[in-house]
C-alpha cells in the first residue's frame, strides 16, 4: 500500500519500532504481538506479563440498598509485588480480623519442614495436601475452628523454607500434653519411615496469648508475605500461582471478645467492606459483576476512606446524545490487556484473599 506520510517523518518513525507495525500483514502482526508479550523467563505463558500490568488497574463497585456506592481497587495479590504487598497484607488482616476477635485466648502452631523434605512441598497440590493434613490433625486434637497459612521463606534467608502457621483457640498445655500433640501432628504430616530414614522430623512450635495487642500482632505476623522477590525462586513462583493460601475451618459465629485500637481505623473500615457491609450505612453491599478500570473510579471524584477503598458520589444522570468525541478511535481500557486468567484471579481475590 503506498504511504501517504510525509517522507520527512520517516526517519523519526524509524526510531520507534512500534510505529513500523504493518497491520495489513497478519504474519507480521502476530510476530509483533508475540515479541511484545515475551519476557525472557521460563514461566508459563500466562505468567509472562509482569504483574504491574494488571495490579491495581481494575476496581469493583458495590452499593447498598439505598444506592450508597463504594469502590474497591483490585490488587494482584502476589507476595512479591511491591505495588500491592502492603495493601494486600492489610486486606488479609481485615478479612481475618472479625474471626480473630472472637478468640479470647489464641494459640499458634508453627510447623517447619526439614531441608530434605522441602523438595516435596513445592507444588500447589502438595501444599494443599499438607494444609489439609494439618487441619485434620488439629481437628482431631479438638481444635474445632482455626485459620491456617503457609509462609514460604524465613526472615533470614532467600532459600525456600516452607512453614505452616495455624491459629486456634488454645492456652496453656502441660509439657506432657504438648509433647503428645506435637507427636500426633508429626505422625499425621510426615510419614514415619521418612522421618526415621532422614533422622530428622518436623519442627513444631506452640505459643499462646490472651493479650489483644499480642493477638493482633500475631494476626499481622501470620498474614504477612514472605515471598518478597520473585527471583528468589522463579519456578516456585510459577508453580504456586493461584494457590489459595488463607484458609479457615469451623464455625465463627461468636461475639467479639476484644476491640481494635483506635489507630487501626482504616483496618476497621476494610474489615467492614470485606464482610460485605457498607462502612458507613452498615447495610449489605451488592457487588457488580463487571470490573471497571481504576481510572474510571478516579474520574468520579471519589473519597479514599482506606487505602484502595473509595466512597463514590451518587450517580448523576448521563447527558443525552453525547457520544465519544473521537468515534474513530477504539476505546482503550487497561483491562484490554488482561488475560482471562488474570481477570479470573482478580475476581477470585475479590471474593477470597488468596
Ligand atoms: Zn500487585
């Protein structure tokens, strides 16, 4: 096709490969897209886009029965994402908080895997299976409700160091009873012949507290991210992508045993929203199925009431007969770039913190 461009513009365009794409040639177009999407890594295809591409670009809107609207920004939730790590952490705290407030005396079990065994807990399947085993063991020991989460790394090293944390209702245990419970958990989580052959076993710690301040601190500690840099273990990062790491069991229908301190106001607001309630009216929220670009939220003059949570003004009637001033341009929205898997993950993260 002959070009109608001014020839003097050509050298400038040559500096920008993007401008050279030939939309009339499907082969070249495919090649162009593939080249653009590729990041030199051994991650699966859907994971090759860096998370900044979809972290925080979409939001979800909910409203109560009176039309009071609220918006929530959707984070990618990956532990190593610097953009959303703190926000996601706070969201996890907010989600667990109403349950943890029902615990008067909180006990925390930590189960650490010896180095030789870590190799066997590196996939979603095995992490899920070990989680299930620990929950079953704790139930059998009489802990009728609890919460559980994996930490993938320790604080001291960048070497894979998986440990399970479980919080339950619990208090003082006599040395004999503590030993009995530890042995029981060990037997349920690691085959005895393996432990005997290795000459090593699971390391198990037990702590308890009745101080609300310490309980809150424990909640914060457990829900934190430990996989802080994808480069520590790229293969693991790809393998555990989409793992639902926060899990609870049992009934949580008791009254609150302690109150949050005043300085955690934004956590209290987030906890309300995460329970599906409007933070001001206290009425149940209905979330819209359609995810919207975050830019659209910003354009509506929102009030940020907690990081990533916005009150929206009432809807104005849209003016009539006003189409786009640029009808020949395709609408460009950030969510166009998301893969179905990324969109699904955002939706899942909205419903349950992964
Ligand atoms: Zn993120």
